[in-house]
């Protein structure tokens, strides 16, 4: 019996050993064959996509990611609309700086020549800009003289009303044409928050019932496409991306073609950050703009993203980018962290560009429509 028992034990051990090896091999095989993240797609990245081939043929070369099935529970939570941030609560730094400049006027019984000069200097220090500050003070002085307003409090009320008027009457809407493949192109220097702005807008568009597609045209910054892919997943948007270092115009063109074929009505097109003094890079951006407008693309917004903390440096950026790509509006990020909120006036008065969106925090719901009346009130209150 003893030899038989030993034989049985040996057979059982052999079976267990073989079964374990089979399981490990099968698991390893599955790991090697596991597909990459299905949302990370690539377009060809070659200049050949810029030809006039029929749309059906072009789409054979384009990989587009759709949200897989129903949005996961976490995505549904992401799409909940949070409370709108308050300009008053979020503009503490700008208000402190501004009121610090102007606070000395409140108790004056008469504003003299020295005080008018100090008031003008205060506006300049608040980054409203020399030209705009001089224009504001000139108008306020004339109105004060006409209304016989001499004390400091009355002068500040006139200044507040004049600043309201300066920002009033501009079209700050984001244009979406019905029945068209709308393209919103986002431009700006490095580090201003273009990709994050696109992600937050994607969520807002989905909540409003639109069907956005994101085009990862920043093919030069490491992880830019991955970052945009994450935003697409969170918002339930589609995304088209290209190979690293590829032609950004190709990616944008692929995105437009895919959006048209899949009935996506807004293409949010990211671009690589570039210095405004680099002529070759600005020429490349002009090319991206022209390609985005090729059929079936309909460029309805070119949004210049500026960092509010850079102040007057944003003016030189606005000038060059406007010349290169016909900017339609400005997105001013990090306004909550800046003491230089006066740059809004300089941008609008010197370039005629409406500030359409502002960032009042890092949260997904903190990119909001610019409300000029609330903005001015927050500076003075």
C-alpha cells in the first residue's frame, strides 16, 4: 500500500504543478496582448492629410475615440454643475491692490491737481495701461468739472461708472453656428493654460447639450495629448490626437473631418505654445488657422489664452497673435491669483478684443463667462 500511496501523491503534485504553470502562462500571454488605452488614438501626423481627397477616404486614416458605452459613475459626478464662483470672493488680490491705490481719495474734501496725477498713476500701477489710464482720467476729470464733483468719494464714483462704460456693450458670446462643424482654436504662449481651458470648456459644452470633439494639436509638449485625453474622458468628449512631433495642421484637419462625419458640432483645437517673437512659429500657427477653415471646418472662435499674472506682457502677446490668426476673444486665466486685473481694460481698449472667459480658480467649474459689471464692482467694493 505504501508504494501505491506515494505514487498517488506524486501524480496529484504533478497535476497541481502543471495546472499552476498553465495559469501563469495564460495570464502572462494576456498581459502581453493587452490593448493600449482605447482612448489614446493617433492620426497619421503626415502632411499628406492636407490634400483634397474625398472625406470618406480621409476618414479611413483617422482614429477617433468615443466614450466607451455609458459614462462611468465618476464621469457623471464630474458633469454635475457646481456653484458659480463669485467675482467678489475670487478677486481679493486685485481688489486689495486697487483699493490700496485709491483708498486715500475717499476722505478728501477736494481733489486737486496732485491727486488727479496720483489717481492716474494708480491706474497705471494696476496694469490698466498708460494709454487707457490717461483716457479714463481725462474723461472723469471732464465729467467731474461738469457735475461740480470735487470730493474724493464723488470722483471715485465717477471713475467706477466710467470703467463700467469702458467694458460695456461688447459681444462676449462664444459663437456656435447651427448645422456647421464649428472650430474653436486656442492659441497662446507656453504655460498659460490652453489645454486645461479646453478641458473645462468641453465639460461645459456637454452639460449644455453640445457634442464636442477635442483635437490634440499640441504635438510638441510632452504629455499634452495625454492631458487632453484625460479631459476628454472626464467630459464624455471624443478626441483625435497625432504622433509626438507630428504636423499639428494634420491633427486639426483630422479632427475636423472626424467631427463632421460623426455629427460633432464643436471642435476644440489645442495648439502648441509658442513665443510671440518667433516668426517661424507664428507662421506655422497661421497655417493651422487656414487648415482648420478648410471644408468642412468653420472657424467661429480663435481664443487667445493669457495668464492674468503676467499683466502688461499680455499686451505684446495679444498684438502678435491677433495679427497672425485673427483672434476673436480672450480667455484670461489665473485672474483670482493676480493683482494685475486691470489688464482687462488695456486688452479691450487697445486691441478691441473682448475678454470672453476668465479663470477664477483651479476647479472644473471655475472657468466662467466674464461679467464686466461684476468685475468692476468687485474691484471697488
